[in-house]
C-alpha cells in the first residue's frame, strides 16, 4: 500500500465506464460482470451475469441520467478494490433522487470486473 | 536460508539426509523414502523405546519462518492436508522457525509431501522440512513412573475440587517433591508435558490453573493445554519471567476470562496501562479480569466463524447465523463507538486496514454546520486533487484509524432503525453496508441528526469475532422524514385526527393563503376551515386577528 495508489485511477475509470454504459445502453453492462458476480439491488439479490443484466434491463425507465457527487476507493487485501459512489439520478421524467452504490472490483487477467454490486436509493434528494 | 542441520539434535546416522541445497535434498530424499518402503520393518509397531529414546523412528519437522504463524492455524492447515491424523510432539518456536516431532515414517513422508501445498495469508507457500531426529526432549527425559505417581499425588493435594482449580505455584519447591528429589522445573519440556498429561487424565474439566512463581520464560510447553484442558478460564502466570506478550499467543486458544500477568518483565514493555490491556485483550478477546481488575465490556461474538465463512451459493441471501453475527457485531461496535472512548475499537482491526469517509460537500462553507466537522476528513476522489491529501485521508494503519475515529464528533447511533445489506460473501470475506441515522451528542451541533451509510469489509477474526479490514463511511444531513422517524421523535401538528382529505381546490387555497399570510400550511388550513373555505372572509379574519396580536408566532413560517 505504500506505492502508488493504483486503486484510485482503476476505480475512477471503472465508475466512469459503468455509468456511461448504464446511461447509453444497459444491456451492455454484461461486460463488467462475471458469472460469479452478485448484485444487491435495493435489498434483492441477483446472481450471475445473466440475471444481473436481466434485472438492470428490466428496470422501468427508458432514459436515465446519473450525476456523481462523491466517489471513494479503497484497496482490499488480495487485489480487490472497493468503490463507493454517491450521486443523483433522474429516470425519464421522474423527480431527481439520490442514490448510493458500492462496487467490489477484482482483477481477472488484465481486466477489472465487478464481482459484487450494491445499489440503494436514498430516501430523499441530498446535497 | 538457514541450515537446519546446525541444530544439535540431528545426529548423523546412516539414514539422515545431508545436504545444503534444497534441490539436492529433495532428490536424495525421494531415494530415501523408497528405501524405507522397501525395507518394511518386521511386524512390530513403531513404538519408541522409552528408556533410551534413541531410535530411528523420530522425525523432526521444521517450518522455516514458522514464527509468523499461529500454532493452531498452522497445525490445522497441515493436518487438513494429511490423510491420517498425527500427533505433534514438543511443538516449539526457535528463532524464526517452528518445529515439532512426529513418530513414524509414514507420517513423516506424508508431512514432507505437504510442503509447498499450504498458502499463507500473503499467498506464500509454506515449506516443510522433515529430517530424521533423535527423540524429542520430553520423550528422552520422560519422567519415570515413580516420579509421575508422586507428581500426581502432589497435584492432587493442590487441587481444589469445588472450584476445579489447580494451584501449581512454586511447584519446584513443593516439600513432597523435594523430599523425594524430584525436580519439577516447569520450564523444561518434560516436566511441563508430564504435568499436562496428569491434568489431562485426572483434571480434564479444569477451570483454573495457577502457575505463579515458576520462573517460566516461555510458554511453548504450556501451549498443549489447549487440547488437554480446554475449559480453563482462569490462568495465573504472575511472577514468572515472560519477556514479551508474544508468548501469550502460544496459549491464545484458551477462552480465558481471567488472567494474571503482573510481575513478569513483559508488563513493563508497554507505554501505559491501556496499551497493556489492549494488547492482552487482542489475544484473549473474552477476558473479563486482568491482574485482578475488572475490564470494560468485551467485544465478543459467540459464533464459530469458521462455520459461517463458506461460499454459500444456495442460500445466497445470507444464512441466519451470518445475519446474527453481523448484527451482534454492529451492536458491540456501536456501543464502543458511541461510548465516548473509541480506543476500544482496535480489537476488531488488523494492523493494516483501511478507513476513509466522505461527505457530499466539497467546500467547507457550502457544508451545513452539522457536517463541518467531517469536512476535514472527507475524501471525495471526484474533486480532491491533491495527491498528498488523498493519501493522508485514506487511513491505513490501526493506529491512524483509531486516532481519526477518535477525533470524529461524539455520536449516538439509532440501532433500531438501521438497514443492513450483506452484499458479498466469500470464504474469507464478508461485505455489509449499514444505512442509518445518528445524533450528535455534544458541541455546537448537538442534537442534529445525520444520516450515514457505512460499508464494512470483514474477515474472520481471532476467537470468533469479526476483523474489519475496510471501512468506508458516508455522512450526510438527515432528511426531515429520517429525523422524525429516528429516535422516535414525536411530531406535533395542529390538524385534528379525523381530518377529511382536502379537494384539489381546497389544497390550492391553502397554498395560496399560506403564501399570502405567511402562516404555515396547517394554520392556513385551519383558518380557511374555520371560515368555511371562504377565502376572502378568512383573509379578513386573519388580518384582524393579526392586528390584535392574537396569532402566536409559531403559526408563521420560519425564515430559513
């Protein structure tokens, strides 16, 4: 941990990539998950790349915009990274809502994939 | 690489393996094993001759750098790779190595095969050397049956049946033993082994053991007590010669509730009393009393963590045991966190852990008062550009983490309203996020309610507790709904209980009236209702009452 904090650029670029995909075409998110991945969406769990992409694609909105306010990244032993994102989102014409998402990233061969993902909407809009 | 053969106990016999380089050793070794197998000894079992102890059947197993590993972890790991159970004899640490003895050739060759099969925490493979050896010290110098009998009688005299306590203080100078010229020096492996053997046979339910004043300078021999008398809860090691708290690690498999250590050189190695207590408690998390003094409530979790850390694909939502473990951990964690003294938290932290926090404001002045105190520590990678500060704010040593947590404002968490998401479980790691609210209990923002989301990444800690390797905290102002529902704060309203719902038009009237009069919505509504929803009349009544000063100040909207 004393050397360059590589987890920061990795985390940041993953997050940027993730929300870009999410906003443009959610079905493409299968690239960031693997078969062993698990998504916890508002307390419900979905396991495996296919189930996760199905859940995300089936969310009831066409258009979604994310605005990220806070990001933090920490390294975990055994080459994992945990990334935290807090921000606001607007789905279709709904009011803006806050959200909080955590990603657990792992290095598989040369790429970084998300092995675990947790999403929660905030009760109200903050900031 | 240390030359194992410098060790005195290895004698040069025709069967020993003599070489300095690993590769050569392995190949010679293989030849040797083949030879043994072909040699097949005659029908008798490989029992050693207790009188002279010099047989070809003992093997010394050495793990270089074994000093890094906890004895039970190491032995369990090795055992799990062996097809048949074996009994390690005289396990001890010497310099950087861990060593023990085994008795038969089959076990020896199985153990040799385990070399490089076990991975430690740092993903390094553990190397195991096995050499022929003379019998271990405790076997070579085994007490004669007559001596054992006398020792047993002496110990019986020192045993208190009602308390299941054995008092072995100053055992060497016990008159009965001295009278018969029996020298029970507990530092010596053979004496300690004999004592433990008697305890195992005669006092297996032992609860309390007093080893005060026996000049003990190491606890390698005592470490076997974990198997022989696992129920011991009270241990007195006072007035011995233990130089470092590291020795205690050798007996940390005992679930001690009371420990005496005063009078040992190790006591003066600590800067202060709390560092001493903290170090001892790291070893024995369930400890209630140290040197006769009661300790504050321990952080204990009563579930065997080895059971729950399994990759459970079937019941992925988390077993009940896990949920229980996490909730129990959170209760204990927050009781210390809210207690005003966060110095008790180190017990759940490894030496290298991570902590950082963030708030959703990037400039100190844009942050509301309640969050100002967190601003200094806030690490928002989106906006924080200073690399030095980025590094600083990611706390990564136990000391740093505890210091920064202790500097955060004093809190009171509302544990009844927390929402916990357990979102990742692997064999060795558990991630869970806690969403909830807490109150500031002192200082300028006293009483303000803040909301948080805190993500913990935990690994099984020693003695069935959780060890937090990562901790990420996000703090924000709580919303009015969150503030109201937390801590069960009652909300006073003016509206009566049987309120008919308002029509769209009526709602619009209330909004307009409120905007014009400056009164809060409830008050505006009441005024309109009292005047049968006649807007003009309500307005006149309002103006009249206001001039007369009959409307209380609380009716009006606060200027925010």
